[in-house]
């Protein structure tokens, strides 16, 4: 017998979010994990209506490494006014990334965002289409589609800073070395940030590699939109701390930040980073991959049982 299959249908955005600022922007601030999953980012700590000179930014967030990100929402057809706002907010707040969420992206603005990504080395731009859908009589659900994003490999390498170039090549070789040992990061592309993340099977929960100049870290990062949800996940896992550390093979750092939204379970790996001679990278990456494989194996059964 063939299972019953429903049909997906679009719902008017104003039926779901009647007011752009009061409804959609508020919803987005509480559900950044939805945007993170689409763009592969780790947005956290959202603030609405933050001042940028005489203007107000819809949402300002930050990534795990502190990178500032501005988000402009437009529940209609893209226009020059909002494109100008994005650039103004970006420069006014000295942010590094800008996300434009729009219901109907015009081809001219798709081309403009693509051009900005190809010509500027100091900022990255994302264009995201927002829709609302439902199956049958189900509750409406958001559907975010990535229209434009920065290239995985920067198109003009000579304009990148030295550290960006080093980090890109470090991640590329690590991902290649990890392929025979784990599928966790198999669908991830190298970037130029100091971290690289892969989903852990629960919304807003990520495995992350972090590389610094002279050391590295592997961690489970909890970055849902609400701090109380992150702390609930952390506390639930912490109840099995002894079992997890026994499976991992050594103690872990359990970081529950009361003054910030995120939590993490991590292992710092001393003895080398991306500033070390490239001949030493293979040994550094071997330790990182080994630690990540053990961390994922130790945490997997407990993450699967999380009630959230």
C-alpha cells in the first residue's frame, strides 16, 4: 500500500506574519537556527532595531567567532531602498556580513548582490527568499531559500588577508584528510573563517572545528535562538558527563555561559595551529580529526535522546 502523500502549497506571508517588524522580525530573532541551517552560519545573540546612525537595523546578530552580521527583512519585492539600507548598515556598524531576506528577489538585485561578493573582500552578502508553506491543514511553516551567497572559495585570492588564505587551505586539506575517517563533515566546503561547523542532528546544535594561530579546538556548540533552550540541552547532556567523558577517553571542558546565549562542550588541542609550518599541518589535523571523531561517537547516543 502506498502511504498517503500530501501536497505542499504556498501561504500568503501576511497570513503568517501580518506585520513585518512586529511579527516576522520578532519570529526571526527567536528562530535564528532556521536561517543558520539554510546558510550554514552560527548566528546568535540577536538584537532588533539596533541604531546605525539615524537608521534602525531590523536584526543585528553575531557568529561564534564574534563576527557582526546585519539582517534586513523585506516581505515584498526587492528594491533599491533596501539594498541601500543594507550597505549603509554594514558600514555604519562595521559588520562583516549582511543578509537580505526578501519575498520576491528581482533579477537586478540578485545580480547586484553577486557583484558585491565578487568585488569586495572585506564583506560578504547573502540574499535569501522567504516563503510560507503548509501541507494539507498543517500549521504554516517557513521556507527559506538561499539565492546568493559568497563563494566557498574566494574568487579573488590576492585580495584576501594572509590569515584568510592560510585558513582556507588548512580547512581544505583537513576535509580531505577526514573523508576516509568520518562522514560528519562530508558535505561541508572549506571557508576562510577560524571555525567550521556541521549539524549534530538537532536544531541549533553543531559540531565545530576551531583553528587559531597556535592551537585548535573541537566542540559541540549549542546556539538556538533562546538561551534557556541551550542551557536545557547543556544541562541534560551534563547529567551524563561521566559516561560521555569515559567514551571520549579524557576530560572535556563544559562551558555554560550564564552571561551569553550559547553553551559548548569542547576539547582544546594544544601543539599547533594554522600559523605553524604547513609541513606540521598533517599532524595537527590528525589530532583534530581524531578528537572530533571521538567526540561525535561519545555524544551521539545522548544527543539522539534529547527531549528538545
